C-alpha cells in the first residue's frame, strides 16, 4: 500500500476560531500508575533511565513482544523527551504516522513542528513504534529488492507484468525478518497502542494527551478504543480510519491523490514554467501526464545512475509523493519538464529523497520495510489484487496503481489481528482535524474515524496538502493549541482557511 507520511503544505491564511466546552486533563505526573493487568506490572512499574541526547533526553522502554505472554520475549522501544522550554505543565506524546516513520525523530524536530506555547509549557515525547527505526527494527530484503519493488510496474498490462508484480510483492513481504523472531506476528497498531499505554503509565500520566498525524491518527484511535478511560486530550490530524480493508483504503486514497493531481495541474497551467502550458484545460494536461508515463512503460528514462532508469512505476510514485506539500509544486513542475525531454533524473532524485535512499544505494532507515510489515499486519489482503473486482471509477487514472500497492499484503507473511473493541460512551471527546483536499487522507475519512471513536468533534482546513496543524492556518493552530493547552473544545464543524 502506497501510504506515507510527509510534512504538509505551508499556506498562510487567516481565519477565526470557535471554541466550546473545557475538557480536563492530567497536567502533572502522579507517583505511580497501576497496570491494567497484574501480569503487566513489571512493565508499568519500570523506571526510564533518561540520559542527555543533545538538547533532548532519551531512554528505552521495555515492553513484551506478545501481550498475551508477558513472561516471554521483550523488546526495547526508543523514547525521546524534549523538556518544556519554561515551566512544564504536563506531557504531550506525538506520533508522525507512516506507518514506519520515527516518532523519536519527530519529537527531536518538535521546534519546527509545534507551536511556541506548546513547546514552552509541555514536555514533548515521541517514540519509535515496535519494528520501526531504533525499536527492534523489522527488515525486508535488501536495498536492491526495495529498488525492484518501487520500480516494478504497478499498472500491469500483460500476464507477464502481472506475474512480475505478484512475484516481487510476495518476495518482499516474505523476506521480512525481526529480532526477536516472533515480533513479526506482533507488529499491528493494536500492539503499538498497548505499548503507548505502557509509556503513559511509566510517564506517570493517569490520562494521555496525544497529537497524532496521518497513520498516527490510527494509532490514537486504536488506543482510544482499547483504553477509553485513559484518554486525555486527543488530537488526530489527517485521519486514517480502521474499518476499511486494504483495497477500500487504497481506492479512497487514489481518489484523494487524483483530486490533488488535478489541482496541481490547474495551478501548473497558471505558471510560466509549466510543461503542459499548451493544454486548454486540466483534462488535457492530465492526458499529457498519462502520455509521459505510458512512454516510460515502453522505455524508462535515463538518470545519473547508469544501473537504474526511471520506470513508469517509480515516476508515478514520485508524483504522488510530491503532492503532499504545496511547497513542492515548483520542484514537481521542473521535474516533469525534464521528463518531457527524456531526463528522468530530477523525478528520480525527488523520489529517492522522500524514501530516504542514499547516493550509495542504501536506505537511511527501515521505513519502507516497517511500512509494509505494519500495514499488512493491520490490513491483510485475501488473495491477489488480480483476483479482486475493484471499482476504479472513482480514480480512473491512479486507482489501479495504488490498489496494486496492496499486493505485498496478499503474501500471508503477517498474522491477521482481531478487530479492536468498539468505541464506548466512556471515551472523552476527541478532536479530529481534516484538510479538504488532502491527497493521502481524503476528507471523507474524517467522518469515518469520528464514527469509529464514537465521541468526536471534526474541524477542517480548507486547502491542499497533507495534515492541517502548523500548515499556515492560525484558525486551526489556535483551535488545536486551545484544546491541548487549555482543554477548550473547538466547535464541531469549525471550518478554517
């Protein structure tokens, strides 16, 4: 599945915020927090040995591999705390999603991501979820296999191309390994949510305050369904619902990306450097993009790497990844202009940067492997995409490519999980934030997630790009800060620009 977390656009727009009732929270740590089960007490009772890590503090949190067998193998999760700039008034745990993105690094970059007031008055804590980064990382294949997965045709036109995407998808998923070995059966977001509750207890918080973005919203919503009585002030920005299967999620995302691509092209036609400038409208420009990609299907474009050409699949992936931020539009226009004259290097370089592929051909982290492992643990696919009757009418251009991205989950390499408990009336009100033209988490996801958590207000940012907080809307920023800092719920339905 081609879902990835990225920073969203920076757009300076002014609007007014609306406020509602006040939600209490745990603003100071208590001396101890009991475990939900006696057999988990040793994990909830542990002391984090904080040490200096630059301007931050870091530690390792011990958790069981299998919560049904807490006496069995354990792993350590990397945790980072950024102390409040001034007087601390509690803790906010943050998560950037992915799945596979580093929450540890996310907290380390908090000064660029969060508001000054939040940084002044709250300790910011992030952690690498199990299987990610510094936390018992899962590894699938080698860099060459990742390159092959990214470059393999995602819109197969022949039986041979279909067999190729099935082969590489199965090979990649089946190659995944972990230490300890049993961890591959316990990489779901439900497992990560249980880890999050151990972290809450060890931090001494009777209620968890949490800011999750993109797939981090799925983690937060799963936590709320498992631990409703421990939910404090929760903000879920760029919502990902749990109750969609792999194909349903892919199709919905394809529609979101297609909408964003059309909006990029509409903007491109207004710019002097747009390679599609002769097109009369967006439909004609989209046809020209399709022609560029179809040309790559026949003959990949050259890059600076003599051993690697830009394939249709890699180019499509690069375009999708460039739609996360409005700030990337100029770079994408330039790369498409180069592609039109046969130079695939700029587009390939953009994709490498987003996948953190280094010049020597290695990858800076395990985010691609963790993405596949966690996604497929959460949303296994019954049978090959080739056997499914998927309705692509909602995304005729990108639907096939994005749905084929779910094929690794058909390999059966990861253990399916039982659904999380249904939401209860015990869950405090959660704030869900959506962007009207978000490519990766389209607007309809907000209502779906609100229904899943059972008690939520939904606020929206009018605009483009992925995620809403700190992306140029004072209205959104004030609403979220007011909730996290003061417990003031924004009005349900608040619309910001």
